C-alpha cells in the first residue's frame, strides 16, 4: 500500500499491500452523493471533538486546532472551493484528509472513539431530520394556498363524484379542503418520523461501542438529539428512520398525484371546470390549440418515482444481518432523490393552485346533471312523509327512471308525473331539488354546506398561520 495520502488509502490502508482497482474505487466511492452531508459531517465532528476534550481523551489544544481547521473547511464549503476528491471515497474521509492538510497531526486524533459506521448514520439522521422539516414546510405552504382558494369558493357548487360518476352536489371549497386534511396527516406523519429518528448513534463506533470513556449524552445534546441510541448494533445498522421518511413522502406524493389527476380532468375540454395559467401549461409541437397540464401530469409520474425509491431502499435493507454492510451506502442516494423530487412536486402544485382559475358556471351546470339531487329527494320523503329510507330510496329510483326515460332531470318532471309514482308528493319537493339547496342542506359537521366550509376555512387559516 502506498503511503501517499493523495492516493486516499492512508485512512484505512495499513492492512493492504496493493491499491484497489479503478473499477473498485468507482463502485466504492460515494462522495458525489454524500457530499451533500458535509455540513452535518462537520457538525458531528465538532460535537465529537468537544466531547473528547471534555473527557480528557484529547487535549484542549488539539480540540482548538480541530475546531479552527473545521472553521476553515466550513469557509471553503461556503465559498465552493472545498476540494472534494473521489479517491477519498466519501465525505467523512474528505473532511478528515483536508483537516490534516490544514492542521497536521491533531487531525488524526479526531477519529478517536468513533467509526465511519456511526459517523455516517449520525450525518444521515441529521440530514433526514432537516429534510423532513423542509418537506413539512413545503406542504404547509401548499395548504395555505389551498385554504385561500377554498375561501374564495365556499359557495361554488360542483359535482361530487363516486366512481367518477355524478353523485351529489358539493362545494369547490369543500373539495379543496379535503386535500388540506390529507396534507395535514402527511405533515404529522413526517413529524412523527422526525421525533422517532431523533436519537444519536454517535459513539456506537463500528458496532460494539468503544472502550474510551466518552459522554454520548453530551454529543447527543450538542447535535439536537434527545438521547443517544441504546444499542450500538442497532445504532449503526438501523435505516428504518429513512424507510419511514420515504414511506411518509410516498403517501404525501400519492396525495399530490390525486390532486394532479383532478387538475388534468378539470382542465380538459370535456370537464372545462378550470384553466391553468400560461406559467403552468405547455403547448404542442403540432397542434397549436393545445394547452397541456404537463406539470400536473409530471407530478403523477414523479409520485411513482418516490414510491419506487422507498421500495428500493426497503429492498436494500430487508436481508441485511447485523450490523453494517456496504449495501447501506446507497441509502442516501435513494433518500436524497426522493426528497428532491417531493420538494419539486410540492412547489409545482403550490404554483398551480395559486394561479388556477375556476369556471363557476360550468361547474354548476355539471352539478345539475346526472340526477345529483336524487338523495335530497329521498331525504325529503323520509323527513316529510315519514317514509322508511329504503322505501324512499325505491320511490326515488323509480322517479329517476321516469325522468331518464323522458330525457330530463328530476326537477324537470312535473308534480303530476311525480305523483304517478308517489301520490303524496307536493310542490314543496322542488325546494330541495336545486344544487344550491342540496349543498346548503349538508350542514352536519364535516359537510359541504357553505356555512361549514367557511368555518373550516377560518379554522385552517388560524391553524396554518
């Protein structure tokens, strides 16, 4: 083994008599991916060095030299001049090698009582904790935009669907707030994940802990973890925190995909419920009339990418015995990519929702089709004629069949025609057969009534700040 540190082997090469092949170095190196954790790596090294000095494992002079060298590295990172080197494999060895170039021998004492195994997972937990915070913020920004638009459309009537068939009239504000509720569950899942991952692996060393008298509580506190992990084998090998984070992202991305699909439908000529702004539409290379909802379509696809990254990470972890295995090197690539994709999707959806315009007239007209007030008729029969609901359901179904045969909707039947099915019907029945009356009547908690929607908008506005 060559002793030249520029070959990148001085950190671990004492056991070896020859350098790895170029292909081996290529598959083994992760610096192009894990350099994103440079700030987390430096933070972990600062906390570790301070603890070593406090425990008299290294001298205070060595710690001062280490901290000063790390200050310079931070400056180089911020200036974009830090020399990332592939032959040094990963961010940990890059930082340590650069530290040695800056301060010399004291740099070699920094790695006392730790291993790259606990170092990398400490960095990774710190990075994922921060990424979850950003993901929650991006969802909150989208929620605010959705609540704002819902407040503009508390009384805008549209068709509610089941099986993509007209079911009952709902308000657009109610529809939009459904996604706000989903996103809130997404945010709480991310928050739960962030709490569970907030334990420190640092000090677990390679897998068995260390014989040095370290203070793991001190490093955990310095890095914002609420406690050190209790089992060193678990600490260096566990990646369930990343799996949980990607699972939460996958569910949140699925919700974004569902909303994206609605936008694709609503902006089509067949629905004509909404129009995307030019900023969020594209054209066709051959058909000049086209306005394509490409951003929404891409969110649908990218949601699948995030789910795939979750599945890939689960596949990488599922058969690993304790403790560390090199398979885990690819956990970061999958996790970074998933968070990057989610951030782009959330920002794109916020942009679309900020500028989308809704066609109230078309929505109202569509809500009035498809016998959407049939349930209101059945409810009237129960309420006014004291008819059992199943009987009312049957009578209403007969009236729907009658209207369908005539080629009209329920409100267009005459009272006489209705009385041929149920003689006790009166003109009062027509008061419940408008889409506005239908929506207004749904005043139960969580219902689509404009009154309830306005209450929810106010509550969400206060809640989201």
